[in-house]
């Protein structure tokens, strides 16, 4: 009896060994194991990460107010970003709110397509069979917190009439923004035949966050409960898996979203504000979750600390007086027509110089706001910006006696 038991145990061990051998030889067993996010491991990676040696497939950062590019790198080939596609869905949603087409409190009915598209994926379990009605606000929260695919698709169908029409709008909007390397085929990012580049995608993120700052509180949410009021279902718990938000890996960051794909790895977009400076950044195609978190933090920290959006002048700033022919006064005051701000590395702020270029000869009468020339700003002998120089007052023509006296005085060189 004992020998039978021994043989059975030996057979069991052989079967287990054979199973793992087959698993390792299979396509699935050959895939590298991906550990869940670890704040400790991400911190160690962050400490070793240099901004000029990021391992993500591509990355980019822009200044918040102007959208000026701070830095970018990596491949210019399009990357599959998975759930980050929802940032374009959110952009069109907030644009629809801004235009008055909808409000955040507008209710709509969930469709069967929206319910089915998310089966087995991130969702809040919308029930089309019970004709569930939700608000735009609820859908936006579900998308921003948990990346709910049913909520994203429901938004797309409500705004576009159907998802295909909405996707056409997504691509049209991308075209309007000059995003030549971006293509969408759904509103959720579930399909893999759509991709973008860091230089393109950072413009989408910037447009959403800068043009619709009311989106930032949604993009910074870490937890919520989706209430199925119209159907009576139990609340669905929503939890964010964005390490910058939920795990407080980079506490200064106050809004963003994550995505991933089997083709190109892990992606993230985020924004941070420090010392009156705000930047927006994206990391596309990081090899794992910890590297994704470490590299977006390094990218944002570098951008917000090393670059400054410096205001060089304000509109209406006095510049100097310039000559005017036959005026009641010989000289007229001028000012800058508009303000001018530029993005500059903090080490080069003191190298900025200004000069005045007069392009127009003035003869009275002169109205206020008449163009005189330009104020030109340069750094290292290279122009970095210019604003129009205009008159800040009107100047009537001098009477005949004053003009006659001036003519006599000019004969004597006075």
C-alpha cells in the first residue's frame, strides 16, 4: 500500500513539473512576468533615471499656458496607447459641454453596444437591458477614476449618435489640431489598430487640461461609487490605478490618466504645478508600471523646475518717446501693443536683451494706437520674440505759427 502511495506522489510531482515545462515553452509562458506597481521599486528606478536617458518609446512635455514644447524624445513612430485614447473622448465631451450641446448633468440612456464593449474589461457594469440612465458627470467620473470602457463608449454614443460617428469626430478633431501621426478607431482604446506619437498626444492632453481646466479635478480623483439610481443596482466601487494619484508616488501631480497595450507597453499622461509653473507631460511605451511612474515623475519634475514661462512685457507698457513731424509736441509716447511671454531655461533668463526697431515715420496728426515699429527680444544674439510698438497718445498738428518758428530755428541749427 505504501509503495502505491509513493508511486502516486511521484507521478503527481512529474505531472506538475511537466505542466510548468509546457507552460514555459508555450507562447504565454515565454511572456515576461509583470509585477504590480511598487512604490519602493518605482522610487529606486526614479533615483537612477536621467531625463536625457528615458527608456520609454517616446515622451514629450509642454508648458501649460502656451503649449510650447519643452522637450521630447524617443521614436517618432506611432505607439499603441490603450486606454489613454479616452483622453480624446474626454476632450470632445468637455468641448460639447463648453459649446452648450450638453451639460455635466444631462441624462442619457445606456445602449447595449456600450454595455457589451466592456465585458471582461474595466467597467462600471452599466445595464442597457434595464434601460439605465446616467449623467454625463457620472460617465466622466467613471472614465477618469477607473478607465471604465462602458462609460466612455456610452459618452461617445450619446454625443455622436453612435460610436462610429463619434470616432469620425475624434479623427477630424485630430486633423484640426495638426496631429498627422494619430489615428483612432474607437472611443475606449480597446482596439489595437489605433496609435499616436508623444508629440501628437501631448497636444491632446494639453488641449483638454488648458482649455477645460474644469477637467482637472476629475482627472485627479482616486475613488468613487457609481450609483445606479435608475436601475436600483448596488453601487459600483471605482478605484484609480494611477500611481501618481492613488499611491501618491508624485504628490505634486494633480491630474492624469494611464493606459497600456500588449504591443507597446505602459503609457501615462500627467500634469504638475509648482512655483506658479505648470507643465503637461506624456510617457508612451514604458517597459513596466514602475518605470512608467518613475519616468513621468522625472520628466515633469525636470520640466517644471528647469524651465520658466517668463513674461517679458505687458500690453500697454511704456517704451520711449519717438519723433513726430509737425506735431504739437516734437515727440510722442509709445507703448507695447500686447504682452509677450517666452519659455526659457532658468539658466538663460539673464541673457535676454531687448531693442527697439522704428519702421514708420510719423507725421501729425497721429492717432493713439498708430504702429511705430517693434520691440525685439533676443537671447545669445537670436531673436526669441517681438511685439508691435504703437503710440500711446494722440498728437494734433501744430499751428502755422509754431511750425514757422521751428523752421526759422532749424535754419540756425536750433
